[in-house]
C-alpha cells in the first residue's frame, strides 16, 4: 500500500538513522526528502510546508531526557506525520445501526457495502444489504452476487427506478443488526444525486413514514438505532478529496469517510490528509477488491507502517543500535581508542549479521569485494571482540604499550593466535591514520557508512 511514498519515507529516515551526527544540514536533508515524498503523494503543498516548519523547529528544541538528538528527530517526524494524517483512531460502535453509503460513480460504494457487511459479520453482528442504486445498470445483480458470496441477506427491487420505494420496501422486510444501504453514483454531485440521497436520508432518519415501516421491522427496530452517513472516496483523486468531502458534507451531513483503492494509487496520502483537513473522520481504508480488504483506519499505525516499522519504539531502537553519537564523533575525528573501536564492533553486531548491516547501509556490494566474503568478515569481527575484551584498560586506551609479552597474554586470554592480536592492533592504527586524513565533512556526508567503509576496507 502506498508503496512509493512508503519507500521514500523509509529511505529518508534510514538515511538519518545511519548518520553519526544529526545537525541542521542533516535535518534539512531529511525535510527536503520528506517534502518530495509527500508532494508526490499529492499532499497539499501548504500542509507540507507547515509540517516541514514543525520538524525544523521541533528538531532543535530541548531534547527530552533519555533521547539522543537523532531519536528525537525521528520521533518528531513520526509525530508530525501522524498529525497531518488524523492523529486519533476512529471508534467503531459494535451496535445495531443503519449505514447509508454515498459517493460518486465508481468510488467503490458497492464493494464497500460488501466489505462493511463482512466486517460486522466477523464481529458477530447480523448485517443485511439493500440495493438503492437505481442508476447503474445491473447494480442489483452486482450487490446480490456480493451478498451471496459473503452469505449476507440482500434486499432490493429489480428494475425499480424509485430508490425511496426500494428502501421502504426493503426496510420493511429486513431483519438485521446492521443495515447497509448502497446508493446510486453520479459523475458529479448534482441536483439529481442530492435529491435522491436526501430522500433516502429522510427515510433512514425516520422522518417520513419510515417510522411506521420501522415499527414493522421487528428484531431490527431501525427507528431507534444509530445512523451513519458514510462518504466513499477513492484515494486516486488525491487532495481533490477535500472538495468532495466538503460538498457532500454540506448537502448531507456525512458522519464518516471511507477511502478506497489505497492499494492502487500513489495519491492516498493526499486523499487522507485532505479528508482530515475538512474535519471528516476517515473510519476505514479499503486496500483491495475482495470483501476482506477493509481496514480500520488508525493514523498512528498507518504512519508506522508507512515508514516500515511496527511502532515508534522499534524505530528508535534501530537508531539506538546504530551508534553512540559521541563515539561516532570521536571516530570521525580519528580520536578513538580500542574501547571505542570495540563499541563500534559491538553496535555493528547488534544490528545483525554483517551482510544485513552492509545492506542496510547501501554497501551490500562491499562484501563481494572482500576475499573470502562476508562470513570471514563476521568471524573476524567476533575474534576482534574477544581480543579487545582480553585487554586491560591501559592497553585499550593506549595500544602502543602492547609489546610481545602483552600480545602473548592477550592471545592466551582470548583464545586467538598471536598474529591475530598483532593484526588487530595494526588495523586499528591504520584506520586511525586513515580517519585523520579524511575530511570530517566528507565522512559526515557518507554517514556511518563512511566509517564502516574504512573498517570494511581493511578487513
Ligand atoms: N484495487 C481496488 N479496487 C477497488 C477498491 N474498492 C473498489 N474497487 C474497484 O473499483 C471499481 C468500482 O467499485 P464499485 O464498488 O462498483 O464502485 P461504486 O461506487 O459502487 O460504483 P457505481 O455503482 O458505478 O457508482 C470496482 O472494479 C471495484 O472492484 C479497492 O479498495 N482497491
Ligand atoms: Mg455501485
């Protein structure tokens, strides 16, 4: 779902997560990436600028205790995205109710009727569907087949052109907890459509002789149950959803929105943010053509999924695992001892197998260049860890003091061979020298990838 947007957002956040230091230019890069992704998802430009401003401002406000700047920025992005997508999840009442589905031609009303019926059926309620679409040829058959497929009672009058008559008649016969009414579509919200929907609305509200009809509908006493007027909007119209939601709301007073075809367009972000701006509550999103493809819309979860993490905490953990910022800074300056070297190795291992880590850093190809490949590198990293663990604090702080008797002791303690200990110390010196030669700006630009590339080159 929203694959383009999702890929881009994830990429920009992962880029940030890999950085050793998060400064203004890193935040600026991130903001630019996010702007590009949201605008290509048809999110309103002004809204995007507002969000950018909030990210910029909040990124450099006081960082809450226990968070690094990087974690804080990630959290801010997550929160700001959630803010434009709706913030709070809609509550669904699992009680008897009437639902009128309205929307333009092809928006997905009929399929949504089936999906809603399936949703309430799975929750243990008894749905029924009524076809009040008197415009579309074969609308009756379409809903009838759908009803049959999911085993839900279906009502309507074939070839009848008066939708009010169909509704009254069907309500008098239906016995259900959740009455779902499919209505006609039009190419635009014109007078015909408004008049027709208004009449259905009056009947459902119980303002006409429907009261009498309701009285006869026994187990489904539709007069007193809740009533939802749901606008069905296809995601592919992007931010044009704003005008549609406003127009339908003025004409009818809609209670909720369902955004369909989220799976089939890159513009879903635009549709969702535009709906939220109008104050319309998005209750469900539809993500496919089968009756099962309906999801409760939860903005927080939606954002988490969009950026590829189950929740904010998992994302932060990932950022934490990558590197300790202060240590990264020391390494960038070439000012690090074996302890720092060790903690780098440790964070590399926390992130999983080397191959996965290199891949995450966009350095997947590096492994191929290394004689012996990645397994050898991984094994070597493990050995280095043992060797460094067997050193004394003085040796770690000042590896120059490691003479041959110390090498022998360390080799013995770590279960490694003496040449391996020597190789580690030599490599440490090599990296240190190399780091001092590379400009910090260049390293920062390459992020941690740059640092690890140096490690990789020497392994
Ligand atoms: N991929 C995808 N297709 C959908 C989704 N929802 C509906 N569709 C498809 O969109 C087309 C129109 O859906 P309908 O449910 O018939 O739309 P409608 O609003 O009832 O259309 P009219 O009755 O002509 O006004 C159908 O081919 C559906 O299968 C969705 O969430 N994802
Ligand atoms: Mg239809």
